[in-house]
């Protein structure tokens, strides 16, 4: 094969060696780029993470365990897990349904639905919390009716769950939409022609093809649900032992100069984040192996 390559129209533009050399960076540039990337990683990610664990154990393991065994800390942990346990399945159902509709059907308002799915990415979580206060607060649109029927949403668990669902709204749908678009409709259509029902088609054809993307979206959604601060802070009321999630409990402890307890709870959140990262990496590796296979 000739080393001289031709562009469209037969115009010669150089040898293969020259073309490849033009895409290779010099050694000094490569090492400078690597050094800058590693420095940013160490300074902005690794150092804060190490600091959290160092400060958490600074006064010993007994102080650490005592901080995590406090009733208010346990209440925050339970509320965080409860909120994630409700928000993630809710977004799972919506994400699968939305991705299915967007990728498999044409209907009026399709682009509007896609835009609304991305809305939580562009709206500040604090603004999202204020929206729920305006809707369900004592002076809100539905506040008098809720008070009349003794229904508490704001400054209660339902408000925290609603705010968390809002901020985690896009994660699963946004992971599934490109996966389903790449999958196409041919396999589902073939299954339906062969007599499969809609549920059988989804369970035996669609789900096996999207399971890694679905799991990846669930992991991201769960991580955001457990770590959400802004929207939850607005709607929670900061009632100790009742409406404080783990991030809110860390803030309160830190503002009270109870640094050991604050870093202890923060280290638990950081540990959950590391576990989430490990699961995410495993999912990515499995998905890559499946793609290669």
C-alpha cells in the first residue's frame, strides 16, 4: 500500500508518517498534561477526602463511634436511607417509562418532554426547594388546604422526598435514552411479530440490552439522593432528630463547633461515595466487556 494518501478529489496531502506525526504530541507536553491532571486530582479530590477521614479519627475511634451512635446521627442516617429508598425507585420507574416513550414512539410534545427531563440540571437545587415551599408551605398555593386536612409536606419527610426526587429526576432517563436509541426498534418489533406481549418484549428483549445502563443510572441517582443538600435544606426545616438528613446533620454539627462529630458523619457519607464509585467502576467494566464481546 502506498505511503502517499489522497484526499477526496485526488488531492495528495502527505505520507502516512507525516499524517500520524501530526497527531502525536511531544513527550514534554504529555508529561506536563499528566502532571497537571494529577495535581488537580490530588489537590481538589484526594486531599479533601483524606482530610475528612483524618479529622474524623483525630480524637480516636471511641469518639468516632460515639458520634455515629448518637440518636440524632442515627435519625439522620435513617432519613437519608429512607429518602433514597423512595426517590430512586420512583425515578427508576419514570426513567424507564420516559426513555421507552422517547426512543420507541413519536408523539406531540416529545421535544418538550426531553427539555423538562433536563430541567433539574439547569435549576439550582435551592430554587427547587423554594418551589415546593411556594406550593406546599403554610402560605403557599396548597398550604391552607393541606393545613385543613392535617397533611404536612414542608418541614416533614414528604417534602424532603419530593425535593430529592426533583433533583435526581434526570439521571436514569438520561442514561437510558442514548442506550435505547443505539439499540433501535428492530428486536422489539420482531418479538411482537412473533407473538410476544408488551411485557414479554420488555423483559426478555429490551431489559437485557439496557441493564448495564440502567444500573449505572440507578447508582448515580442513589449517590445524588444521599448527598443532596440545597433543596433538602430549604424544605426540611432543620428539625433535629426528625428532618435532618446526613448532609444537614453535618452542617449543624460543624456550625456548633463539634468538629469531631461533623467529620465522623461526613466520613460515613464519603465512604458511601467511595462504595458507589467502586460499584460504578465495576458496572462500567462489565458494560465494556459486554460491548467487546
